[in-house]
C-alpha cells in the first residue's frame, strides 16, 4: 500500500528485453537506496514492482507483459526520470490517499494551461476510468496523489502547485505525454456495487 506522496525521482540506466518482459535498472536516490532489500516493493510511476537486484547506486526490477500492457513503463528510454515511492509504513502518516500501486490504465495529457507558477492539466482517459472519478476526489497520476478539479465523460483536470511540478516528473511532461492512472479504490467498489444493488432492488419490485 502506498500514499501517492513521491519520495524522489529515479533515472533509467538500463532496459533489457527478456521475452515479453523487460528488466529495468534505475539509478536511485540515497534516501530510498540505503534501506532497499531484495524482495522490497517500490512504486515506479505508480506501478508496484519488486526489487530483484541491488547495485552500488541502482535497483533492478522486472516488468511482465501485463504490466507493460497497462502502464507507460514499456515506453521508457534510458535517461528518463520516474517517480519513486516506498510502501507506507504501519506507523506512517497517510498524507495522500490509499494507493495500491495497481495501475488501471494509461491516459494522455490533453492540455497544459499556465497561470503564473501554477499549472492546470487536463488528461484524456478511457470512459470506464472517468466513471470512477468525482470532483474533489483523489486520483493517482504516475504515482502522484492528486485532487480532481474537473471531471467529464472521458477526461479530468488537476491543478498543480509549484512544489509538485518541482519534485515529480509532471513538471517535465508535454501535451500528448502518456501517464499511468490509478483511480481511488473507493470509486472502484462503488462503481461495481451500485449497479448490483439497483438490480437487486428492481428484482424485488
């Protein structure tokens, strides 16, 4: 379980194709590297992956076919920056929201509107994901816990403060960039249970 509060950025050092999967080696900030152990989970652009190898300044991960199909990890190239977060400690503060690290799909940046140091971004997403979003609700974009401002049939917007633009990769994105999306787990359960509940009510009438 994660919070969507990015702890730092890693840099892609090496990408090795291994059948339908890839081996991903990232240069890691010391804050995250010094406590890392084989088998640990780390959210990379919001996607939970397992540490399989530790080197002097890097960690190695493996991403399978399903992960590559549902995320933007397969689009990474050497030198790209990624957002990193370790799992929430049992005694830690929940500053963002409950993030599973299970990416639901990808979206693309539709527009970037600047207002001084602030930026409003609109994201195009599949309608099935937009149905699970509400204004002032939470969403995870490339591993970042964000508050939804506007929500339409297949898009949503967020307002980004200068700090978020500085410490995450969103400050480097452009219109058309592909991002990982994880909707709020509460929205997923509601979107599944409400139709079932309504069907049950209608059957009893």
